[in-house]
C-alpha cells in the first residue's frame, strides 16, 4: 500500500512500518526482509528512502545486512522498548497512526482467521455500545474508552498476545488520537462520526466472514481515515 508523503518523512513511516512488523513477530528473528526494491515498489517510494529507513533499523540493532543475501532481523525490541515515549508533537500523533495501520491491519487479518464465537460476541458487544453512543450524540459521551476497547478486542481475537501487548503499551499514545478524532466528530456534521462507526462495522463484518484480506484492508482504511479526519478534515 503506497505511503502518502503528506504525513511526515517517508523514511520515518517506513521505519515505523518495519519496526511494527518486527515488534509483533510478523518479521521474526532471522527472517529475511523483502528486497529493498521490492519494499520500495510495495510502499510506493524510492529505494534511497527505503535504504534510509533500513539503515536506522540497523543502527538500532534490529536488522543486519548479510553480503549477497539482503537484510535480516537480528532481534526483537527489548521489553522496555514498548514503554513508548509520550506523544509530544503533531508529527508524533501522525506517526502513531502510521504505526497503528501496520500493527492493527495485521491484527484484524489474524482475528479473521482465528476468531471464534466468543471473541466475535465480545467485538459485537462493544460495537453495539458504540452504536448506542453515536445514536445519542453529545448525550452519549465521547466513547473514547469504547473505541479503544473495540480495537483491543480485535487484537485479543487474533490469538497473538504481542498484538495485545503492543496496543496496551501504546494505549496513552493511541488515546490522544482517538480523543482528538471523537472530540472533533462531535463538533462537525453528524456524518463524520457515522463514517467512523461504519468503518468499525466493516472491520467487524470482514472478521465475522473470515475474510483476512478484507479485514486487513478495512482496518488500515479505518485508521488512515481517522488520521485524515483530524489532519485533513476528512
């Protein structure tokens, strides 16, 4: 999925994307990364941009280059690396959304594969609570906790504890973006908050249908649209 240049340095976004894949185990230790030109084509950027991001990951000790063989993951971030620094700027908020697209998209896909009747019921219960809050408008409250819980229950449905641990560690940072989005939605035309809830429902429906690609796409679209609603008035 090509990365838009409107949300900060492209190399930062690629760094966050690959870091997220390593952090949650999609790219495990000793795994070979896709070739640089393949990553560049996949993400819609130039090869030098990819190289800059990979060099930073190398400097952080997370990947290493093997002559003639490419880049390999050397270690997963230490446990204390998940005590993420507080969000301190607008670019940080945007980077958090980019990181979430990578992590939560894969979490939703895995949830579609592994969900059972109980996990589906939990996701649907939270979705119903959000429906009620949206219907009540201002009287229903912001729904920040319910929004966060919706995303967490999907991570739990994935069956991979690293998704849950990552969202738990990022809770404070994610909450800032969710709070901004839902506050702005209450003072904007009603269609704005309805669109967000429709996106939640599309994620749920894809998980229910065990459509892995659809769930990944729906979640990534939802997180990206949430970013746009804050920064681009979408």
